[in-house]
């Protein structure tokens, strides 16, 4: 099978490429990535000479380029996105362009080249914020995005579904919870706190650390994407969660413990605008239809992730220069 992966030099996309080449060594992957600040070819050094892997630097909004790459592929897996909430609050333009217009360009290319199978990676943030006693998000939860980032992802989800209904494009969508693992750009909580502590700096905690997130290891997420691609029903959405709700303070304390630090290294900072209080995913549909469930418990995954950043200091230090 020939696959076009967008955003494959980013955190989840690069882990997906590693996963796919390991499990399907005969398949061929084209990785299309613009290499904005979070795209990093160091994530893929160990596969860059693999004859089944090809990297193309380019913009998913460039229709001519996208159309030329889509010819001859059997599957598009769309990871490429601007994804940092704080950056979207400061300036939403890049988020609208990449996440909405870029998705539209890819969908048109898939449609115009024989209705190519299309899997779209999305987020639980499109569903908004849960109260402490609210049911978890599922595939029928109404959309209620509360940041420019989540609004742009919600729009892209709707576009993907529209192409299924209007053009019969064979699509699936996955909405996942907070990913963590190796190769994550150190603006996100776990790598940010880990690398700051390694430099002897305090860690910034929003909203007294009360916000709750559902954490999923990136390997569990990508295994779920694989199962959706192979076994999922066309036109359907699947929610992939870690079954692991943790407050920001719980995660912070655990990181401090694993790093041999105390709570004096916490710095409480003003909350971000529109900060969602709780995310949690009900993955029972993926479990019932695909036989998928997360396999990496948070304690094991977190320790493994922190050790990766300790062992790969040169990887993240380059990103600060």
C-alpha cells in the first residue's frame, strides 16, 4: 500500500511513521511536511534511508503539490495541523489556513484522484469543556469548541464529513485525548516540565492545576488509528482515549517525583483565556467495533517518556537555539 502522511515530521505523525514502517515494512510512505517550528526531521533520522520512506517538504495548502503527491497513493493519513492553544489565542490566522484550508485542499485532491481513502486525525477539544460530573465525550457529543485552535479543528472535521456525504469520499475520523510520548515539542506540558526541571527551572501551572485531561500514550493512539484504517466503518468517527483522567496538579506532582524534585519548583501562573476545565473520552465504540483499548498505563508511559527526554537532551536542546 502507498500512503501519504501529512505532518509526519511532527510529534504524533513521526511516531505513526515509525509504527507503520515497523508493522508494515512492505508499505511505502510519503511524508509531506512544511517543517514549521514543530516539524523536526530529527524525529525520523533512523528511517530517512529506508527505501519505503520518502520526505517531501511542502505546504498542504499548495494544491498542485498535493495533487501530484496524491496520484498513485491508496491512503491519506492527515496529521498536519497547527495545534497549540496558546498560539491560536495570540494569532488564529495560521490555524484557519492550515487546519481548514489545508484540509480542504487534501480532500479535493483525494476526490479528484479517484476518491482515495482518507483518515483525519482530530482532537477531543472540539467537544468543549466537561463539568466534573458530566458524561465523557463520545462520538455523539455536540461540538462546542472554545479556542481558535479547537474551532479550526471542528471546522476541518465538518469538512471531512461533508465530503463523505456530498462526494462519497471514503473517510474516517478519530478524535483523541491528550497524547504524550517521545518527540513531542517542548511547549506541551510533559516535555515542557521535564526539560525545565532538567535546567533547574520552575514549572508553570495554570489555574492551580485543577484542569483535568485524559492522557493517552502516542503508541496507543497510533495503534488505534491503524485499527480504524483497517477495520473502521467508512464515514464513521471513533474516539480514542487513554482512560486516564488526571488533573494538571496530579501530573505535575508525578513529574516532580520522577525528577527527584519537590513542590517548591511549582510556579502558579495566570490562567489562559477560555481554558477548558475537563476532557475525558469514552472509547467504548472503538473497543466494541475494533477491539481497541489503551495498553500503556500512565505511570509506565510517563516514566518512559521522561527517561526519553533525559536520554535525548541533544534533541530538545537544538529546539531552543
